[in-house]
């Protein structure tokens, strides 16, 4: 027991290092914990510090978790249900923490610990995981039952977790959606709008003057611009399709950026899309700026139409169909026909100021990077 106590004292002498090590391991192995807010991360650190210290005390005394410890774990499980953190990911965090603390004990103990000491710690962790799993489950289930009576709140919590990237594993997310009767597509679309949510929104919430909705079918973006409450109050909206549920936070950040900062000339042509948002992100040096994806979204439809790209370049250079035709040695009517094909393919009309700006940014990026990009998936 003396050697165990010596190892315990060596570890608790620098509790911050132990906590940082354990929490770092949890965040490295469990993506949901990398999306926690500073306040949530502080809470996780406090729990990790207490749990590690308590387990070491029990190991030295050769005892098991006390009723007070079990009650505390039950309260932690209830708290995780209230903040929407799925139980499977919480249990996995404790398993990761147990493994890391065991490694730290081995490093600090060196040759001082016997095989029996190591086995005692392993047996304690296994017994503790069983006990705390039951306690966490009991607290989590009780809180979940209370929440299930308020389905609207549960749906709002689900949306917030998706927007913030707090969902755990895909299995846990599927279980949660099944309980709420929600079917999420593999690539949901995120709509941010200053108007109300569309009637077919899967999930939606409104804060102040902005509504965020998750949609299953992003194909008809132009029909998803709800009218403002008064004719003189235009609605601004941006629809960005996520590549997966894990990509929803990025899609939300881009759409929110576009709705907040898009100039009036950008919204004159209807709802904004991901390319519009990426242009604004590029201008703002935003974390989600992606020049290559911007070029792919805008110019991808022209990848197999070099004559349309040449027509676009000439139009951007000269500013008129007639002058562009002269530059390329074409009849003006042929040039106008190319411009119409360009609009049909890209949805961008270079005669509109904002569309022209987006096209010019995309062509500048493409010219710097080489050949015209393939369509973005």
C-alpha cells in the first residue's frame, strides 16, 4: 500500500497535468468532445480531476465506489441528458479516461509497483465502470424521460447539437432521431433566413430575426424564399447543402455569414447559395473560406465547355457581348447565344453585378490554379 500511496501522491502533486492529459486523450479520441464550449470543457476537466483522484484513493485503500460516489455519477448522467450529450459517448469518455489514468500510474510507478498492484487497479476500474455505467444510465434515463414530454425542446436540442457539431457517433445520432421520429438525409441542407422556416423543414429554430432550418431536399432553393411580413421588408436567405451530418456546422456558419453580410445586390437575384457564401467567406478571411470549392461550384458546370469559358473571359474583359464577340472573332449573335448557355449552365448571369463578381472571383482562382476545376460534389 505504501508504494501505491507514493504513486498517488506523485500524480496528485500536479493535478493540472493529469487533468490536461486525460481530457486531451478524451478529445483526441472522441470528436464530440472537441466541439464543447469553454464552459463545458471546464466542467469535463473538473469531473475528470475528481474521478481520477477518487479512483486513486480507492486503489490505495483497496475499496470500491461508495454510495455518495454513485449518487454523484447519477447526477452527472442526468446533466448530460439535459445538455443533449448522448450516453454512449459519455460512457466511452470514462473508458478512455480509465485507460489513460492506468497508463499514468504505470509511468509514475515504474518498478515500484507489483503485478498485484496493477491487477488491483485494473479490477477497480472494471468494477467502477460497471457501477458508474449503471448510475449514469439511471440519471440519463430519468432526465431523458422528463425531456421526452417536451418533444419541441428535444427537437430544438437535436438541431443545436447538429449545428454545433456536438453529435456523438452516427449510431447514437440515428438512435436519437429514431426516438424523435426524425429522418435525417445523408447530406442535409441548412437554410438560414430572415423569414419563417419552410413548411417542409425537418428541424427549425428562430432566434431574434434569424431562422435556421434543416431541409431534406435542397433541389428547389428558389422556392424556399418565404415572404417577409411586409412588402417593404425583404427576406434574405442562404441555402448550403452539407456533405454529411458532420459537415452541418460548416454549412451553418457559411449560410449565417451570407445572410448577415451579403450586400443588397447579392440578394436581388433570389436566395443565396454556397458559392455566394464562399465568396463572402473569402473576402472576410473566414475559417471556412475554400477557394478551390468556390471555383468548382461556380465553374464546374463549364468543365467540358471551353468555348463558354472563353466567352465568359472575353465578356468579363470587355463588359459587353459585342466587344467580347469582336475579341473572339465571333458574330455578336453567337456571343449572345454563348452567354445564354452560360446562364443556363451556371445559374449566373454576368450582366448582373453580383453574379459577374462571383464569376470573376471564380475565374481568377481557376486561372491561378490551372485548368478549369471539375464540378464540386
